[in-house]
């Protein structure tokens, strides 16, 4: 039996074993967990706690998983058999409106940070959901409603405080630990526990919401192109699905294929109508609910499922936007026998202007990020859901390039797709420097490069 006595002493009352009251609530996450429970959960709320927890775990040979917002599609923050560091207590947020800089603790959520920033009319771009952890999304990339204007979340990270595998604390930024700073921005939780992030803010007022259209291949291809051709202030997420009986969709649409476009215009308000005109011109909307909103309001994301889901999700990047490709998307969704969805995020804009080797996010030169999902509450249906996701990803050519934040699996092929060629080699060198024993392996794992002849 692993002795965690030292750690129990360092974190009195905050190290929970599987038989402890509250363990089930503590380990609950957005998605149903697979596999064994963790050996213990350490509830940490300061950098010193994290140092103690990392050292304590190492003393007894446990790997460390980090749980922030709990939204990992691949269940990484579940840490089967290891020590889960529950960093939700590191939830500080501070905003410096004069310097246009925000600070988020390693367990703060995108929603909490954005509400604080919004009080000053400022925002940092995250994804579409406020309950996602700032660190969780930032470490993988961060493609969302402000990305075409401001770049990915990683492009707005100015510094990170990190507890390394040996328990030391470093700050990585453009001047210090540059290799680590590069790797953290896309390389996920491979390199340490992020206890705080400093992020760039920008004055932000948005016009956004939802446009629902009858899906056709022409419309789908044209919608993608319209966003790519638009000014940088327009970001959008284009979803193809058979409408579920969701309260935000009129009952007349339930069971019908729809193209649900979530839009966000973050340019000058006076230009919102002209920016949105090409999307509105695609056809008579089945539903339109677009208007000036607080950025935090469009960060609501989908309501949590009433039942725990198994996500079955595949991602990729593509430059194909033609009608034949769009027809394949539609066909996949409309012929599926269970609920499925394809999500397309046109990129370009500020995302594409950052040099591709500036961060470990390796796919910014592509036109569109695509994800295909077949979430199911039924574990016995998971193999079929995964087979649909695999076949759809293949038919759409989504192979060889993947987005870590949207992967529900983590095979070596997935890691190679997330970090193609030289990117993986460079990450492995950084891993060797900062985590040679692979203590942080509950992630899309980058294994350390072998030690060179010198050691
Ligand atoms: C409903 C939903 C909507 C989403 N929308 C978007 C979106 O619009 N755009 C987008 O880009 N992504 C999106 N994602 C994906 C999301 O960004 C990733 O799943 C992300 O990893 C979640 O972070 P988390 O902190 O919430 O999750 P967790 O499960 O807590 O963490 C996931 C992993 O991130 C790492 N990690 C988290 N915090 C830390 C830390 N402090 N230090 C070190 N490592 C850490 C760990 O490896 C951990 O296993 C969405 C996910 C869901 C479920």
C-alpha cells in the first residue's frame, strides 16, 4: 500500500483517498470516467501546496494528474491509480485594466476570469464554454470566439508560473525558460503544474449569438468561406447535427438536420451588420438570435448533459471547403443512427499571422479545425460511437493533424498527429529537461527524449 503519510502531513485534511466522504464528488468530471479511480486526490490552493504534493507524489512513485476545470475529453484529469492534484482552489483572478493584463490562478475557470475582465470592458479569448479551466484550454491552444481577432489563447499567454517535476517553481515567459514557454503553449500539461498564467487583455464588445439554417453542401461550404473571407473580428463555429430536443431550439426543428452557426463579431459595433451579412445571405434562417451581448454571455457553452457522457471525439485540420467535402459532412451526420455532430471552426485571421513555430500548437496554417463527435451515455454503445467517429474523420481527411483539446483518445498516433514531425521532437527535448521521469503523464503524453551521450 502506497504511503502518503508525508503528504497527509503537508496537506492536513486535504488528501482524500477513495474511501473518504466526498471522494466521488471530487472526482466527478464533465465526462464519465473510464478505468480505475486515482489513488488519492490532493486539494491544493497555493503554490506551496502544489510543491508539497508534487514532492510527496514523487517520494512514493506516483504519477501526477492535474484537475482544473475537469473538461478533459480524454479523462486525463481522472488520473487512474495516480495522485490527482485538484487545483480548483488556485482560483485567484486579477485584472490590470491599465496594463491590459490579467492573471488567472491555475484552477480559475474561463468564465470567472472573463466576468472579472468584463467589468472593465476587456476580454481574453478562450473557447465557447465558461466552465473550462483557463490553464486547461490555454495549454492546448484555445480556439474560440475571439481567435480570428486576437489569435489563440496560447497567443495571449504572456507568462506562466509552473511547479516542475522536481518541485521547483519557475516562471516561463519570453525571456525566461523560453523552451518551456514555447512548449507550454500547445504542449498541454506535460511539463508541470501551472499555478498561474498572465494573459493579454483587449477591449471587447461583441455582437453574437446563433443562426440556424437548413443545411446543404453549398451553404456549408459557403459559410466556412464567408467566415474566412470576413474581417478578423468575425469568428464562428459551424455545427452540423440532427437537432436534439434542446430547449434553445424550437420543437419544430427537433429531429431535423440543422446547420447551427454560433457567431461572434468583436470588431466595431457599427460594422456588425455588414460583417454578418454574408452569413445571413446564405438563406432564410430557421432561427436567428444575434445581438449585442456581454462576451461572458456567449461563453455559456452547451448545458451539461443530464447523464454522464462518453465523448467519442476525433479532430483534425483541413484546407478543403468544397461542396463535395461539405456533402460528406452532411451525409455522415444525417445517416448516423445515434446523436452525432460535426463542428467546424474557420481559422485564418490573427491565428494565421503568428509564425507556425512560435508555439507548440502546430496547426495554425490550416483553414479549418474540424471535430466530429458521437457522445453517448451508454458504455456498451461506445465502440460503435468510436467507429463512427473514426470512419467520419477518415472520410473527411482528418488524419495526421489533430487538436489536443478535442481528442478523446490518446494513442501514440494521436500524439504524433497533434505534434507533427519536428514539433514532437522539440517537445520531447523540453520534456527531457523539465520532466525526465515523465511524472506528468496523464495528458496527450510526450515522452522524454533519450538522454544524450553526456548524460
Ligand atoms: C463543453 C466543452 C467545451 C469546450 N470548448 C472548447 C473550445 O471552444 N475551444 C477549445 O479550444 N477547447 C474547448 N474545449 C476543450 C478544453 O479546452 C480541453 O478539454 C481542456 O483541456 C479542458 O481544460 P480543463 O481545465 O477544463 O479540464 P481538466 O480535465 O481539468 O484538465 C485537462 C488537462 O489539462 C491539463 N491541465 C489543466 N489545468 C492544468 C494546470 N493548472 N497545470 C497543468 N496542467 C493542467 C492537464 O493535463 C489536464 O489533464 C471544450 C471542452 C468541453 C468539455
